[in-house]
C-alpha cells in the first residue's frame, strides 16, 4: 500500500466489512469480533488517503506474554463475488453446500503473522502452517479467529506437532520475557526450563510419538497452570 496512511483503532470488524444480506459471512465477522473481545485483542485499520479501508492489524498477547500481530488485507471485490454466488441460493438448506466454495474464497483475507522479538524490538515473521491447509472449509473470518486463539494460547498450542514454528519462536521469546519481567511472578525459572526442554524434545520426535508424550508431560507442567500476561504488558 502506498501513499499517506491513516491508522485508527476499531472494536468491531463486522461494522466495517459487513455485506448486507450475506448472512453467513456477517455471522463469521461477528464471531471474530467476539473472539477479539474475549482475548482483549487490539484492532487497527489502515486507510490510504482517499482510498478504501482494506488493511487491518490485530494484536494479541500470548500466555507466554509474547506479543503477536496479524496483518490482514481484505479483498472486497472477491467478497462481493462470493456474495453473488450466495445470492443465487433459493432455500436456506442450500447453504450447507457452500463448503465446496469456501476454499476458493479464502483469499478474501490474506494475512501475515508476526511475533515481537524483545532483543531488538522488531516484529519477526511467523509462518503458521496449520492455517494454510488448501482443504479448509470454513469462512475466512473463522480462520482468523482460530489463529487469534492459537496465538493467545501459545504455550498450549506449541505442544501440537504441526505448530513447530510457534515452538521455535517460544524457545526465544519465553526466556526473554521471563528475563525482562514480562511474565507473571509465579512463572519461575524451573518451570521455564522444564517447559523449554519439553518443546525441544517435541521438535526431535516423530508425529506418531507426540500424543502419548504430550499426555504424559502436560499433567506435570506447572508452567501451564501459571500462565497469563504480566502486569506491565497489557494494551
């Protein structure tokens, strides 16, 4: 995006992007609004001078006290094309057949995910493969909502085999957050060391080994019962 940008906070994305009579699309946006409120996420919209509002940033703090942001580009033209197909439905019961189209219209939202590296206070790219499945059959805003929850629950999410990039980032961000006092006071160095060892172990395992191992260790990980953002790290 070029030109002078105007940046403003927003509380409800549905108020900005709702398409009249596009019921499932609008419901998906409202679900995303609810998730953002649930996790206390901050939203900003970017508008080029005399241009369309089509860029959004959502920031959320993980259980690890790591700051994450999702940069989103909204393709209104593609959304309206999807609505054109939706408007051809004659009966509410036909909505269940939209699943075959959802994957084709995932690019209504294109996004990038970043985590804050406190060493240089720079945003670093985070590739979250789980949300790039070409067979996805859910509304685009639902994908963003699920991604927000995954980032908010990062200490738990990192135990999933597929989310190795979150594990890799946490092996950096979590010790840093502890060292600079961003984590909760109950978050001790022993728990930190134990948890990081578990992440490193998972990285060296095969997928079929993960589930039993995860079940065995989670009961004893004290860190997962002491999670939450630090007092000095709220938006």
